[in-house]
C-alpha cells in the first residue's frame, strides 16, 4: 500500500492512477476513453511542448549549461568557484542528459509493459559516476573542451567526486557491473538496494601499522546523482502479533511501523539511450515524533522512536563472509525486501492483469541469501492480502525468484536465530514453518526413512539456538539457482546443495560465470589502452566495447614490434600515474621501471594475503643472502597490497599490520631497496582499483583451492594486460582456459586435495620445518622481531604453524616456485609483452554483457526494449 508523508492526505480517498500512453511525439498523454486517442493531460499543449526539449551536446551549449548550474543550482559565481563547485555544476549538467534519457526509457517500459527483471542486492559498489556517465553518453570529449574553456581541468573535477561505497567487495561490485550491462543491453532491469547514510568505512593505518576505521559520510555534500522520490513511500512493519484466521490466512498487527522512501540513481547504458534505475530505500520514522510521549513530557523517548527507525539504513555492515545474528541487519533485510516488493507489485498492478500472471511480468534475482525474506514476504502478501490459496501462492513465488550463491564457505552461509525471527517477523516465521512442513513431507515421500536427509534439508537447524537456514529457503523458493564460476557451481551442486540436487533434479542448478563491465574496467580506467585498441582494431570504440570478443583482433599484432612498443608504453605510463598518486598520498616514491606485483581484495584468511607477505619476506631474506653482483641479476619488484579487513576480524587485521611493518623494514634497507619495495595502500576502493589495475604487470589470486567462488578482479587485471599468478580456483580456471595455460602462473594443491590435507593437519601434523624449511625460517624471523615486536604476530603465525586450515604450509614451496617462474618470464621482456597482449585479447568471455544476456535468456526471460 502506498502511503504519503503528507499528513493532510491521511484518510483521503486514494485516486486511481490514470492510464498513460506515449504519443507519437514522444510525450506522455492521457487516452480519451471515448475516442481511444491521446489527449493532452493538462494546460496548453503548445506551451508544454515549447518547454520540453532535448539537450544540445555541442561544446558551447555544454559550457552554457554548466555556467547555468553554477549560477542557479549552486547559487555560486565564477570568481569564487573551486574545483568542487565546478565538479558539482558539471555533474548537474551531465545529470540533465541522464534524466531525459531516464524518462524516455521508463515511458517506453510503461508503454510496452514488457516482463521486467529486478536485481535485489544489499550492496551496490558503484564508485564514481561522473566519468562513467560522460563516457556512456559519448560526451566526454565535449565536456573536456567545455570545462577547459571555463578554466578547469576535467580530470581534476572527476577526482572531486566521492565514491559511492555501498558495498564490501566482489558481490557489490558485481551488482554494479550488472546494472551497467543491463542498461547497455537495453534490458528492462532495475536494481533495488539500501541508501546507507554511511558506506564502507574509511580505512586508516595507525602509527603501529594497524587498521583503524572511520565513518564514510559520503552524503555530506549533497549527492547530484540521486533523485529523492518523496512521493514513493511505503510502510514497513516489524514486531507485533500474527494471528491465524480462516483459510490459511493470518492478521499481522501492532509492533513498529517505519517508512521507506525511494531515492533513484540513474544507470546510463553505454552507447544507447536506455537509462535504467537503481532504487535505494531510506528509512524514516512513520511519525517524526511520537506525540503521545512528547505530550507526557518524555522528550527523550519521543526522539528515540525516530532514531531507531532512521537507524535501519544508517550504515552498511562491513562484514563479508562472516557474522550474522545482529537484529539490525535482519531489520535491514526485511525493510528492503518489503519496500521493494511493494514497489514491484504496485507497478505490476498498474498493468491490470490477474495476480496469477505475476511470473509473466516479473523476475526477481536474489543476490546471495540477503534478500531471501522476499520469499515468505511474497507468500504473506499473496495469502493474507490477495486472498490466494497456499498452493497458488507457492506456484507464483517459485516462478518469480532466482537465487545466486556467491560462496560455499560454511561460516558465510546465513542463518538467523528462530527466536529473533519470531520476535521481529512473527508472520514470516509462521510461513517459514509452513513451507518447511510441506517441503519435508515431499522429501520424506521421495526418500522414505531417511531422517538424516530431512535434518540436513530442513529450513530449521536444530540446536541452541535453533536457526533458520536462509540458503535452504532461497533454494526451495526459487525457480533456478546458480553459482558464479564453473568450479564453484559444481561445488554448489556437490556440497551445499547436494541433497537439493537429488530432490529437485540437476537442471534447477546452473552456472553463470561472473563478468566485469569493459566500460569502467578498460575504457574508463585505462584510456590510453582503450585508444590503442581502437586505433589498432580500426573499429569504432563502441563496436569492441559492446562485443568484447572483438579484442581477438589484437592477436594479429602480437608479433608486431611497433605495436608491442606502444603496448609497453601504455603500461609504463599507467605505472607513472600510479606512482604519482602514491607519492602524493604516502610521500613515497616507487621505482616505475620495476615489475608491479599487485594483490588487492578484502582481507580474509582464505584469500591468503598471508601467503603473499610470507613470500615477500622470503624474497627479502633471499636477497639479503646474495652478493651485490648476484643481486644485480635480480628482477626489481614493487609489491603492492590494498584491502580492508572486517573491523572485528583479528587475524586479518594482524596480516595488515605485518604487511605494513615488513614494508617499513624492507623499504628502508639500502642493500635491497633497488630490488624490492613493498607498500600497503590504505583505503582500497573502486577508484583506487581504477588506478592500480592498469598499472599491474602481475596480480595475485591465490586463495586455497575451492574457496574463492569466482573472483572478478582477476578478470580486470587480465583485461588490462596484467598476467595472473594464482591457484586453480574460481574463475582463474576459466581465465586460463581462455588465455592459454602458458600465459598464467598456476601453483598449489587442487580442490580435491584440500579435505585430505586438512585431515592430515588435524590428526597427523607434519612440522613446518620439515614441510618447508624456507617458510619455517620466515616464520622464525618474524617471531624473532625482525619486523617489530614478534609477539604481536604470534596469533597470526600460529594459524600457520598449528591447524593451517588454509594450507599455507602445503602451498608455500610451489608458490615460491611460481614466483620464480614469473621472474624468469619477465626477464624476456618481449615474450612477456606477447603474453600480456595475448591475455588481454582473449578476455572477451568475461564481459558482464555476456552474463547479463545469459541471465536475461536462460533465467529471467526478458527481452531488450529499444528506446526510439
Ligand atoms: C552475512 C555475511 C556475508 C556477507 C557477504 C556473507 C557472504 C557475503 C558475500 C556473498 C561474499 C562475497 O562477496 N562473495 C564474493 O562474490 C563475488 C561475486 O560473485 C565472487 O567473485 C567472490 O569470489 C566471492 O567471494
């Protein structure tokens, strides 16, 4: 039900929305019920039409538009305009273009009523918007010139923008890439998420080298990229009582009601008018003040009620892969799914179709289990509000939802205590029990006398406390389930979903290997390479950016020395760009003729940044043991790390501390400095990734086999001509298949070995000294205080010495060998460049356009809708 913030409207009859249709002139008009023809909705048509205009995209018009925004939107003038003001004015000017395209796109959808898809994600890691919008609109050159004429430099303005950091890592950035591809492929795809007041925390490094977290007040200076929709408001209820009544229905009442308010973020497609929508919800108290408390003089309590509603969307949870059970997080999940479903159903109802046709018009993608409450919520709406029978409702639900799993790590599979759920969402808990009953009966029928199976498949995990297993609910309630790389999808089928495959059949469980948008991850972040590719392929830029397999055309030039030279020059210039950034932020000058070796991603034991830093220390100790003459033959290397650790993840934070302190010692050593430098770049973000990735020669993707579902930065590095050192895991495997195994550096044990090795660690451990003397020496040097007080690192080192769950001792020697092969390959620079060109040229498969087309055709059944 739509409600409105205007208290005057309470109790007023709700007007039925008028039916609209788009006229031949492109404007939205009413249909005259008698003639069936369009009639102008209000006022004088000519006056309206004179005011409605397209936007002129020539340089003088753009300059004019920017100046106009300085004057009016910002109320500022040329004489006191700084870079930030100029950025804002440019942003408003670009936004005008987006709004017009957005309006046309949405009108087109309304007119054609196609089936639509909705991507529900608790995270959208969008990064900056200005550069992306200009490139997608094809207006960057014009804006560069216009801004120049106004006495500013466009690149400086672009850097004024704060990242929209509404995500943790891979899952959130994938959602952002998918929105870009959805719009670029002209698909009717909207995103739904939360408008966190504070995004992912800002990471600071203390003098001791420890991670500190500061809030990210990204909305501090208004955000030009969002449109508040004060008229799109829904009620969301929490707590209260659910009373069952006749016909399987229930009445849920009482408790707390909060408002969800929509903010729209425009998502421009590349080289198309299609501009889709990302709708983010903000929570607000239903009544600004609880007047009863206020009248009774309890001012504090009155304010408290408004505070608690606002708290729901105040901050992004900074955990990835761990920790749930927090009531506020569950509140976020329900708030967001309830508001999104109301919005989706309101739009569907405008079509005036029977509710049973919902799956013909709506597909909803669940990005991991975070939005799984949408399943019982849609059941509740269909049964309690739409009067459908249980079976009809279930039929609809299981045809609307699709579920993507993004990790098989057991500690990352969401579970919520039944007691928490019962209290916060009493009606949903009833529905979950009812789903479970029917489901387990069906399982028992297919597999009689198999109680263990029933216990494993149940939505409820018995124990203290009892938990609801969200992944089981998502699997049961969805039309299809998919993993995010071939190996991962196979692991989903054979481990966490084994029983479900046996029950539903294997065809319900698919794979869509992740992808990345080449617009942001090549054209935008690496303009020099983009230009070189365009010049070389002799194709319009849009041709290869929209069909990335066209990069294969570069293969013809692999042996062309002139082309190799240009390719090398681009890489070098990207290294210089990064070095400049490092010097200006950290005051440290790196050697740009060295090989750049990069590992950037969330800090997690399974991603094994520890393996990397232990390898770096091993290299340092080795260099120290060489004579100066021997050292001269060594390939100079700069090792770069970046990434955030969850604030409560002690071991991951210790890894950061070890990296920072090892770097201090190594970088200060005059004997080795020329050959090895190490840096931890604080506050990793989308924007920092855009600087780092194009500068890398080699990047590390070294997770314990079977733990990294896909990885997506591996694709970004390779697309930009960086080579990959990695384990046989996630999408690394498919990258090697595409670019050729001779072009990647694989090492380490394989997925099937992992279980046995872990068993060995637990029951008959072999001491590190015996397994890898080199590693033992590294650990001892750290303990002995070579990189600062060794006792600080003991808990981290003990994860390796004892238990070694992530198999660092097992993979260390083969890792060092792989790095030696990297060095050897780099010595022959021509061969290296060839590998680099080969790699980039064969990355076509990993465009997120391929993924989104796959989802559109094989999952959602939606079609492109061209805007005329
Ligand atoms: C409840 C805590 C929590 C929060 C986030 C558990 C799990 C998650 C995410 C599902 C973790 C995640 O981001 N997974 C990553 O998803 C990427 C996109 O598919 C993959 O490329 C990464 O391999 C995977 O780790």
